[in-house]
C-alpha cells in the first residue's frame, strides 16, 4: 500500500519562502508521477503542480507559475514543492498525490493521496 506523508507546512510571510516535502513509501518500484494539490476554505481542491517519474514532464497551475517549483529525488522517494514569494491567496491545505500511470496531470486522476499539510501566508 502506497503511503504519502507531507511535511514542511506552516506560517510564512508573504514574499518569503517555504518548501514542502512529500515522502512516499510502499510501491517504490513503480514509475509513478507525483502531483501537488491544494484546497482553501470554501473552495474545491485544485491542481498546483505535477512531475512525472523522471521529471521529463512538469506542469504548473497558472496561479503559481514562476513562483513555485516542483522537484523530486527518487533515491529518497520524495517530491518537493518550493514556494517562493507566496501570497495570502496561496493559503490552503496542500496535498501530494501519486499517479501510478505516470501522467502527473491536473485531471485529479491519482491513485494515492497524502493527508495534507497546512500552509498559511500572512501579509
């Protein structure tokens, strides 16, 4: 059973930086893509970024393009989301997810999900 655990969330000042991590355990032999999603109060979960197994395909939501960077370290079974210049509207619970089909797209078709980590951006 694949398990994903997010960490690194917390309170950050607008214009600062924060790095989220997601550690995966279980099916480490699988070539899966990883995605980051977020959900703010009163809003639906939305796609933030995705990265395929070897990192050859990376995608971002328009709202975070140029500010957030997704990377992964397969030797550590970990994917990261570097958040630079966060804005108050970035405040949300951030989730990582694994796509066993190695798509890593924004279609929400992922197989496993973490429990989320809270990110709060103050002005």
